[in-house]
C-alpha cells in the first residue's frame, strides 16, 4: 500500500487544495476499486488516516481510497464562497483518474463519510446514483433542513446560514429527505447507515431511516452503543468495507 498526500490545483475552487490517497499494490491488469471517503465538519483530508486504521482495512480489499478536503462546506456550492459540490462531483473524480490508476466503473466505485461527510456521501449517491455501487453514512448529519431551521445550537444555524445564505434547504436538492421522496428507488446504489445510540445526531439518523422506508428505498441500517467519536467510526469501518466489497458485481 502507498499513502500519499496530493496537493493540486482546483479550477472549481480557484485555489490549490489537497487530498490524502491510499493506493494498493499493483496486482494484475485491472485497476483497483475506489472509495471516496469524506471527512466531517471539524476535520480535513488527513483525518481518516490519522484516527482510524483505514489503510490496513483497505489493504485487505485491494481498495484505493480518495479522501478530499472540503473544509466546513457541507459539500455544497457556497452562496458567497467556493464551489465545493462542483469540486466533489465533477472535478475530483477526473483528477483522481488522471493522477492515479483506479477503476472508473460504477460497480467498482463507492462513497462513504462520517457526520458532515455522511451527509455528503448520501447527497452524492442520491443526486448521482449512476456513479456508485454502494454508499454508506456513519453518524451522518442527514437532516440539513432541520439544522438550518430548528437546530438548538446557534453556531450550527449560523454555519448553515454562511454556506447557503437565503437559500432554503427544505425541498431542494440539498435536502436528503426530499431527494428520497422524489427519487427512483430502483436507480439507487446500495445504501448503509450506522449510528451510535449515544450520538447527538441519532434522531436525524432515525428520520433518514423512516424516510427510506416511506419511499421504498432499501437501507442496511443499524444502531448500537457509541457516540459521535472516532473509536465508534474506526470500529464500524471494517464492516462498511466488507459490506461494500463482498457484494461487488462480477
């Protein structure tokens, strides 16, 4: 395995940015499957490799892992800032394929994330379902409309206000529950959700599970002991990768 910090110019962001990349040893002619692994609100592109054993877990599957940096953007095009959604959904995959030997096939492509990154992973999978074989969220901030309108934490409402300004999340393509209601469940990739029962985002995750059920969307969901913390996410990550990779299409 190789662990690489890649600094590169982004046209979408109009600045130089970074991603951390895990690459498996070359094995045969076929390029390896790839996981886009998204960070949370207070993290950066290095967090997964610093606080979990993702490199060791990925090695067991011959998996490449792309971990981009998006700051506190909710993986969205900011109202008065940078175009992080355009960066994530359009520019990043092309840059990754340009720089590294990875598969571009849907059946070899996955996305996952934690907290804000769990929201980003589900948004990407629901908005561009043809891109992914599977998507997973760990302790995701999955109800952004609630955060914008009702979150009891003023700093979170202010953060969403900075990203979206006067744009209303509810009923838009930034609203995961809206995307579930309006989407075709037969076009979606396989979806997984994990959240700890002591997590402050537990209620949002339960709402997402209920919305999937109401929309006829199949979701592998499980709640168990754990908080909004790295030990929980590190413990869940091997099961996420096993679930994604052991059900690969031939």
